[in-house]
């Protein structure tokens, strides 16, 4: 294969997909290096022996649907595959609350400036809302709870990257069957179908109703000549004669094959943990980028994520049907004692316990989480157990003071394992405020709320929305990249993903990540 191209994009999530699309539209020769597979509906994991797990230490054996990283106070859930986080997110595509940019952001970037880019992302992802006659039981329950505590005016019907059929309804015979999905070809030539509320959003929609990045931005990129290479894990980046050489392992069956490419510009967009880890290894292990800012790894955020389940005896929230999330109650104005957070109706796929059992086979924390889930389910009447659970979801503006580093080990070829220091004390206030709100909702709707023992006993959190680590700043003393995402000290090396967000957003971040990528690619020379 050719050794050279105009641009290398590392990762194909919300930052990488936008970058690949817009650079390819300029006529540049773009190569996208994606560590995961290219997934097709027939390959989505469903059974216990399927490819659930992505193991970055052994990707040739385990290159499944999700990568779960376990740290001392935090677990991070990430997607793995062409489309990145869009494969496993809950479809919510919402602009950030203006309050999120009150402090901590570079002065050169403003909320108003992002508005047209938010709109452009929404158009590409074909954003819509859940039709009124298709409201899920969870959506109605969240509305009832908000009204019961006097906060009905805060309720939002969320914008979703899902295609709905206005004629579908719960009254159809065998309503969730795929035969009710209407087939169509989207604007990028990709076959899709309309939503039948099957509930499998985060483990792969069987009818293609979710507008994941492989069906729009990445499809458009490939139509303009971008070369997307699945199963390519980047190991280092090094300057070379005014350009950059990117080293990676091509993942083949039972082996990894080392290769490299040279490009004029490189866009790192592998996600908050992975982009930060890659640059840390380039600075501290391989010494290929020794002048990276000392702020690298600092300012990491879990985005205040917490789940508090409730158990109902007289009603069925039915969490396994419908879009995973469709509504929210917005407390991001700080009206609750200064704590800023966002409450959403939650759901989980029917195969969720199967996925959890697969994870439990590989680490102790997942085994503990499995025991908690089984204990919760055991408290509900046997014939309707899962249907009686309401998983209230919360996100909040935490302190965003996590630190990612490499725990050095000279005996390991990669230099050591990734380490995350998370001070739970500084962010406990917003997490506890969110839990308290969940408990008020439970009480107001006659449910028994349960505080997860992972938090109550161990102050342990799980986040699917990691942010920061390569934060934007005014200079190298305050950040790793400037407001355009260009790395301080390394011209034409960029980071464009959730790792550059300088502070927690307190709500779903995907559209903000994509909008910033749209803005910054437009400014890239």
C-alpha cells in the first residue's frame, strides 16, 4: 500500500468521522485508522458466546463490540468499531447547555459560534424526536415524576439520531417485530429502516433505524475517496521531515502486523481515554513527542454519570422496549443548591444481562455489578422482573479533575498500564444531588429507589461519557491543544474528540464533540 497520504485520522467516532468526511470533501487523500471491526447487523452480539469484548491488550483474539476499562474508582465504557461511540450511545444528540461554557474554555471559542455547527451535525444525523403517540412507558413515567415534584416545566423531549415511522404504534400486532420497519435508502446510499422500538439501540439496531456514523459521515467520506481501515490499532506518532509518521498494528487473526504511514497532518480522534493514552505513550514511553504539554492527562471528567434504579410493584416502566433514552429533566441551571445535572429516562437491551455476564467473566468489578443487577431483579415478582425496573439516568457537571497517567513498568513492551486517579470527594456533591433527585422521583411515583452499592459502599462510578485529558487551553500551560484542536508545539497535529472538552457538560456530549470538530476542520489550513 502507498506509504503516504494527506491526512491520517485516528478513530472513527464523532470527532474522527466529521474530520474524515470534511477533509475528503476537500479532495485530500484521507486514511482512517480504526482499531475495531466494521460491524454489520448480522454480526451484532446477542448470545453469551458472541463478540462482546474488545481487549486492547489482545485485540487479535478479542475485538468485540465494547471496550470496558476498569480503574480504581471508575469504569469507562467505550465503543469499538467503525462508527466509534455512535455504535454504543443512546442516540441522544443535543447541543450543550450554554452554561457549560461559562468558564474554562478558550476565549476564542464561543457558544454562539457553535450554533451553526450544531445545526450542521443535526442535519447530517437526521435528528428527530419520538412521536407523541409512540411515547414509551418510561418517558411517561419521567414526565409524571417531574410534574409530581413541581418540575414539569423542566421536561424536554430529546433530539434523537433515529428514524421513526409516524404510522408505527404499540397497538400493532407483534409490534416490535422487524417486519414493521419500513425500508429506505438514505441520502448517502445506505440501506436503513424505521424504528420498531425493539430496545437494542446500544448493542446494534437490527433494522438500521439508528443514524450511526457509518451510515452518514463515514459513508460520505468513503464516497469522496477516504480509505477506512478497520482493525488498525495506532501505537505511536513521530515527526518525520516536516510530516508525521504514524505507527500501527494491523490486527489479523491470531497476530498483529506492524506497519506505518506518513501524512502531512494527523487528527487524533480515538476518544477521551484512548487519545490521551496514545499521546502519553508518545511523550513518556516512546519519546517521539517529548514536548507535549505537562497538562496532558489532566482535567479528565466522568461527566457526572450515575444510574439509580427503582422497583415498581403496580406498574411496568418496560425498560427493554423503545429508544434507550427519549426525555430529560434539565437542572443544569444550578437551581438545586448550585448542583447542575440532567435526569433522563433509562432503558437497557434485552440482551443486557448477557453482555454483563460476558464482562463478568473477565474482571472482578463486572462480577460485582452482575451480583447487584441480579439482586435487584430478584426483588421483583418473577414473571415481570425486568419490566418493573426503572433505571433513572443522571449526568452532571462534576469537578473534571481526574488525572490519567502511565504507571511505568520497564518489563512491559508498551511501557506500563494506563492509570486513572479520580477524586470522588470533590465530585460527590453533584452525584449525591442527582441520586437524591432520583429518590424524590421514585417516592413521588410509588417506587422503591435503590442507591447502587457500587457508589454507596465504594464510591465507584461507571461512565459512558468520558471527557478531557487533552483539554483545550489558551496556551501549553493551561491546555494540550488550542481552540482549533492543534497540539501546542506540533503544527498540523490535531486532537478532535471528547478529550479536548475542557470541562464536564452534564449531558450527552456527542453533538458537541461533532460540532467542535465541524468548527475546527473548517478552520484547518
